[in-house]
C-alpha cells in the first residue's frame, strides 16, 4: 500500500494560544501518545516508503523525547515549529537526526504576528530563521496565515525572505474551525478581494526579483506549477484525488486523512497492525468513495476542472455539509481570473484558460469568511 505523506501531530501541547489554531481542542492537554506507540507507528509506515514525514503539534518541541522518536523515520522529515522553544543546543540536537530535511517556521507578519500568535514575538522568529539558514544546511520553509492586519505585513516578510536562504514561503487562509471558530470576534479575516490584490503585488515583485524560494498562496498561486501540469479533475475523480495517499495521526491516536479535515477514521490504540487499519479505512469508509459528480452545486461551474469542487474541509466548516461547495474557492477563483491571470506568464495563462468551462456559471462569491458566518447566523436565527 502506498503512503505518500505521513503527517504526525506528535503532541497536542503548545506554549502559544494562536487565535486561529485548528487544533486547539488538543492544546494544553496531557493526551500525548506514548513514545513506544509513536515509534511503532513510524516503523510500520516506513514499510510503505512515504515521500516525507511532516511533524507538527501543538508545538513538537514540547516533547523532550522528540529526537529519539524521529530517529526512527526512514524518509525525509519536515519539522513544524513556532521557534519559541528553540535554543542553539536544541538545534544542534535536532540536526543530528539523519533524515531531518528542514524546518517549517510560522511567521504571520510583524505586528500582526504578535497579535494573533500570543505570546510569540516576530523579532525572535526572524532571529531563528536567520540562525538556521546561516548555521545549518537544512531547508527553511515559512508558513504564513493571513489575517486582515497581516496583509499590510506581506511586503515586509517578502523583503526579509528574499535576502535569506529560504526554500519556500507558503501563505494560507485559516480554516473556520478550532479557536478561530470559538474566538471569531477577535480574529479578523481580510476580504477576498483585498487578499487577491495584496497577493498580486507580491507575485509581481516575486517574478521581477526571481528570489531563490518557491511561493505558494492558498488556492491563488504556486510558483513551482503552471496550469499546464496541474492535476486535472474529472467527474469520476475524488475531490481530494491528488492527496488521497496521505495519512495523518492526531495527538490522541486518531487517524485522519488531512490535518485540516477534522474527521477521525479510526484510532491506532485499537489496532496492532496500523497499515491493515489504514488500508481497511481507505477501502470501506464512505469519504474515500466520494466522486466530484456527486457535488451537485459544482457540476456546471466555470472552474470545476481547476478546483475539483474545492476543499472538503471548507465545505464542512462553512456550509456544514461535506457534499456542498467550497465557499472560499468559489469566492477566490473569479478574482484570480480577473486580477492574477493577467500578470502570469503566457504558458500559465494558456494552461488556466484551457481548463475553463467557458459555458459554465460563475460561482457565488462572498466578501470574507467573517461576513459569511455572520450572514448565516442571521438566517439561522430568523
């Protein structure tokens, strides 16, 4: 059986209180899996030759036995961290792990970073990005979650990163789940149009400067992919077809397909052979049997071959139904066609246009996540 990527949330414990954390239900709880169980899981997954282990939490560095566990991974390892627990001694310890390929570091902005990732300090994060890029040979990736305030910091982050040895910069829109859902009055998401226009400015700078890192932005842009090579959906595809061979492990032992999709398909505490359990889940669970043709909201959409009916996590969190449209992609794609497509290279434009259903309808967009939820709550209370 093939496992393309194993994403392990190695602990639920975290020393930060990020206002949009999707995993907040596990934070500050002593529900970590025992070291032996994690090692057994990794060693069984090794047999399936995954391309990469991605290790997150919570904050992975909360585990004192982290290095001992990760020594058992036989494929490349990417370690997610907020950097607040790093020391030079801990970095020296981590880089001795044979298959550690790189770090994925959270940086959401400058002042906006401090606001939403309390009690992190962006200046400390910049210091550790510098230190790792200059003093190790490990890849450094940056993960940025967009907020309304954070749009103003994108250019500051870009200017900092383009002068450093950075592998990639990934910019995302938080899912309406976890602490974001619970504290939505505090966390503010930008309007989709403002997001697209801000990203347009970054793409223009990126194409002009040609920095060494790759750039990826939610559903908006990926510098290492053009639309001529994009996964092409058809009606018999699963909406998540391009990623179905991944597997995730939650801090309590639940098996998931995607860290963003808060479904538990089984638990490794109830099994001895985890690969048989994963194979059984893939064969029998109805989630893996979904076809795009069953997402009736999307069948005649202009963008169906590009987004494949969109993200099932967003469908659940915003529409309350796995089989409904993805409001985020519906809002972004018309804006991408109007504002991003004209600044792309000819090959990218041709590829994008070749996937359009020119006779299809334009999906109904929303202004932003917060406004959409407010409107839904008003309708529900009528």
